[in-house]
C-alpha cells in the first residue's frame, strides 16, 4: 500500500541529456537518439520516471547528511536515469520494500533498486547487478546471541522485515530460532530496543543505519549471505533492459555508483572476491 508521494526532484534532473554524445547528424548520433527514445518510451511510458523508495535503507532512501533532502541508491541513480532519458523523476514512498516490489509488479512504479532474488525475479525484471551487500545480524548488549553460530537455537527470536527476502530465506533455513516480522524498519528498531527480539536480520547497509540510532548495538562478525542489488522494472519492459545495463556500466565507470553509496553512507558492501 502506497502511503505518500514526494515532490519532484530538482528540476535540473529533468531535461539535460547525457553529458557526452556523438556529433550531431552522425549515424551514431541518430542511433543514440533512437536508442534513448525507445528506452524512454519503455522505461518511463508516462513521461515521468516513478522511483519507488522506502525510508531507512541506504540502498533506497535516507536523509542527506547535513539536511537538504534525501539520498540513496534508488534516489540518486533513479534521478540520473531520469536525467539521461530526459524525463521528470518522481519519488513514490512506501513503508517497506515488499510494498515497493508489489508496486513495480503492478506497474505503479517504474524503477527501484532491490535484491535481485529468484523469488523477486518471478515478479519483476532486473538489470545487471549494481552492487552486492553482505547479510548479517544486529544485536544489542545483553542479547543471548553472541555470534552467527548462536543464532539458530531454541528460544532465540530473530526480527526480519515483513515480506523481505530475509524472512523467506531464514524461514527455510532456521530449524530452531523463531522469526518475528516487523512492519517497518522503524518498528524493527523498537522491537530490538524493547527486547522483543534478540537479533535483527537483513543486509548490512540497513544494519549499520539502524545501529547508528541504537546505543551499544553491534553487527555480529561474519555473514549469512550476500544480496545482489539491481534495478527492478515491471515485466514487459524488456526493450529497456539493454539500455539500463549500459547505464549501470557507465555509472560504475564514472563513479556515480560510488558517489551514491557515499552520500547515503552505505556500508557492508561485499568484497568482490567474496561474492
């Protein structure tokens, strides 16, 4: 269920074309314009790129350090996609990622960055990977969980975000620990603070963000998996995926992905050799 729609991003993002382009009138220039026109009609058919976001995750949307708006992988890279397509970006805000994916699936959102799991790939289409994030657990002082090996035990309560990949994956792998879903990341932090859960499981980008607001909180050493994040678009927009893949390669090369991660304070990126 969608809860709010934020205002359009800065107008400078709407109209500028790519910063570099082939000479006007050349065959390459014509092909590039045609390619962008197809991508624009496919990825933003309404003339606006609706970017699905949810608060509290650096991969999606967090407050910009020092104030002055928001940033995040979905916010910043979505805004750049809109700029290069020559359309207006609009942030569409939800409570949690499950709702964002449902909105993409239903065609109510055109773009988001999320875990490209097999289960989600059955609902939406994905681009090439953008970044990989380690999965882990967050605990508070006094938690009975002191290591990853001590998580799956009788009596241990592990929080997850409702409808998340973590809920599905741990639900299949746990043999003893109890899984308790939280309706939002804010609620998850409250569950930890109130000792209603002994640990919270998700990707480390979110865990670091949560730990900043929970005195004494720490992320357990090690990891229980890796999420490969990619751009999700509604099914039926395959003609735009090749353009998106080229955009991601360009964004990596130009440092756009790194700058988006730094702006959002994204931590927990998996080392390339361990993915």
